[in-house]
C-alpha cells in the first residue's frame, strides 16, 4: 500500500512539474506578446511622425518651387525692362545728337542735381 501511495504522489509531483512548466511558458509568451505590442505601438507612432515629417518636407519643396518660379518671372521682367531701357537710351542718344538744345537741358539738369546733392550732404 505504501508503494501505491508513492506512485500516486509521484504522479502528482509529475503533474505539478508539467503544470509549472506550462505556466512558465504561458507567462513568457504573454510577456513576449506584450513586448511585441509595445514595439508595434512605438512603430506606429514613429511611422506617424515620419509621415508628418515627409509632408512637411513636401510643403517646403513646394514653397521652394514657388520661390524659384517667382525669381524666374522677375528675371524675365527685368530682362524686358533692360531691353526697353536700352532702346530708350539709344533713341535718346540719337535725339541728343540731332538736337543740341536737348543735350544742353539734360546737362543743366545733371548740374542742378549735383549741386542739390552737395547742399544736402553739406
């Protein structure tokens, strides 16, 4: 009868070891899953931040393109003005050569401006 009880105790002991091992496995698995969930949440947060950063970079790129377009447009307008002023200078040069009186008036205007500048600066 002693032998019978020993076998029963050994069976219970074996069941206890098996149950402990299963519990340990389940706790480790649960901890691993929690870590994975935490990692996934951190990844989602990081991905959202990267998405916002990508959008901000895209907006900066769009702004840079707009600024470049404005600069190019300004350059074209300045070139047109340069051409216009060049033709005005050519025509006024021709006019001055043909009409000496106009040349005298222009020289008097320049002298008056020079005097005014000297008076203002003095």
